[in-house]
């Protein structure tokens, strides 16, 4: 059994929690009735994740990848990247280093003045 010392991203929706811990960056799907499923990701440093069905989007990364989004498809054992790009705010500006909250199929990005939120919905 492994310990989780740092969780980079967490998402809770319905009866499922998704955790993305630092050690090797697996994705843990923790379901109330079905237990825990561990998938290898190949994605490092993301600080947000949105999930809808077999679709997953990671947001963030290290240094020049802070605005990175990686769209993936969930399989029984792994996560397969489908597309990669950059997330920008509604006005076209870079997201940069911002607070991110994940909930179900949505990523909420706190605005620079901490007065408004931008939302990415992967539905």
C-alpha cells in the first residue's frame, strides 16, 4: 500500500472522488460502492481535473505548462491522451498561476482580482 503525501488535484462528483497524488501521478478513482481503481496517467504536475464519463481533462503543469490542458480518454487500466492545448481566459489572456477548483465536469479558475471565476465545462 502506498501513502499519499501530496494531492495535486482532487475532484468529487456524486459517489466518486478522483485524486491525483504526487507519487508517479496516477489517477485514483475512489467510488463509494466499487472501491479504488488506479490508472497510470503519463501527465505530470496538473493541478485540476474535470471528468465526464470516459472523458477527462487535466489542467496545469510545471513552469511553461501552467496553462496546459490535456484531454484524455479513460480506459479500464490507463488514461490515453487525445489532444493537448492551452487554456485562456474569456478575454483571451493567459490563465497563469491561479487557484483552480475541480467539481465533476467543470474546472473553476479564480480571477486575478479574486472577484470572479472562469469556468471550463467538459460536458
